[in-house]
């Protein structure tokens, strides 16, 4: 009964097509960098000392509890600009999560537990201990398979290093086969070469998925540590800014114009916006003809998710994302990144 009610609520959303009203099922697909969601215990082999009670952030039970509540609030609100407040996104990729315990504690927060939010995760090799994962509503999304594809360094000098891989989840959304690749590419300090290398490796995963099933709808999401205009995105992932420019082997990057033309972003540095948090879509998710065909899942629209509580309200950094810590001070905030959401739709039969 609960599953039926949820699906009925999703189906209330309607789109207009060919001058006549049709009903569509609409699903939110999101991504959010949670900015250091660490528990308060040491993980063997991980450099998590800053997030211990006696560490640099004096990370204790009170701070951890507040962080969980704040993250759950934002995650539950994602997608509710379009979808019912009791529904939100069907799936949300997340990054900067320490481990399965932190994810379990997150999903047990009232806002997410009310939706029976579940997660899939594989412990990664990152020395700092931050991983990617996928949260999902099991009434809307069914997991088929998960795997963590390793990031492979090519230079001999990097042979002893390890970083976050490409967390790949295959599943069913709206009756269609979809694959979601959640990423957190190397930092800006590492240099553009390493992000370009990572993007090329992600593209190999995308191409492999589409070879296995040409009808699979692929979402590549994550904190790319690059803007949509950077080489890793435009060349490595072959992300195109316009739907009609997407050819076979390309992906659509709806965030290119959000940054380049609208000046919006997901994180702010020295007063300027960057848009590192992106969701790219495979060509088969697009309507490229005048006659719109929503017989299978198709891209509808996208936005940077914003709420007043996600922003600093005063001081030197007013209108910046409200972080958990800044300048050594606990702000009881959310993240230094804003979430992003794309919406896909499928016509009801």
C-alpha cells in the first residue's frame, strides 16, 4: 500500500506536450557533497585524526549528531521544488562520507527514515577515508548491481598512491534500466592532468555499460573538482552544452550554461562561483527531435538546489554555502557545496 501511494504521488506531476495535457511520472536524481561526514571513531588505516574528539576539529557526539540532522534535512528537501515534499529524489549520489556506519546513522535520521531511505556503498582506498555512495528510495529505485571501479594512475611516480574510484550502481528506475556512476575526482591541488585522466576512465565505464545494454540510461555524477567548461568535462567525458549538439559517444552536460551563461555555481571561492557538482546524461536520455517522446525515461530539467538555510546569512562570507567549520570555528552548518538535481520523466500508459 505504501509503495502504491508513493508512486501515485509521483505521478501527480504533469508536463505539457504537443498542446495537450499528458501525465508523466517524474523522478529526481541528485548529487550532494556532504563535506566530511565522519563518525567519531578511528577507522584503522585511515587518516581520520582530525575528526576524532581529540583531533583538530574536536569532533564529538554533539557535532556529529548535528551534522547528521543537517545533512538529512537537506537531502530530504532535494527535489521537492518539483515533487511532493513526502517524496523528494528517487536517488542521490553523495561524496565525502567516511563509512557504512555514517551512512547507516544518516539514513536513520527521521527525515530520511520516514521514506525508508536505503544506501549502497563499497569501502574505497582513499587514505583520508572519504567515499562515494548512493542513497535511494526503494519504492522508486531497485538496485541490480554495484561495483567500485578503481582509479588507475598511469605515471610511475604515482604507483604507490590510491584515491577514490568510480562507484557504479546498476538498477531500475521507472521501469527502465539505469546506471549511476558516482565520482569524486582528484582535488585542484593535484593538477588538471589527474582529473582529465579520471574523466577518461569514467568514459570507459560509460561506454562499457552502453555496449552491454544500448538502452541503459547512464548518469555520471559527482564532485568533479572541475567546472563544466574544463577539459576533463568537455573532452574526457565529451560533455556537450546543448542537447542538439550531442552525438553518439557524447554526453549532455546541462550545467555548462548554468555557469557560463547564468553565473550560478555550487561552491564559492574568493567571491566567485565554481560549479564542480555535476550530473551528466547519456544521449539516450535526451529528446533531440521536435516530437518529444517520453515512452522511456527522458531528461526534463535541472537546477542547483537552494534553500536559505544552506547559506551563510551574515559576516564576511555572507551568501557563501554554510560550512560545518570555517577558520577553525564550528558553524553547525551543512556543506561547502550546494546540491544539484536533474529531473527525468516518463509518460504514464
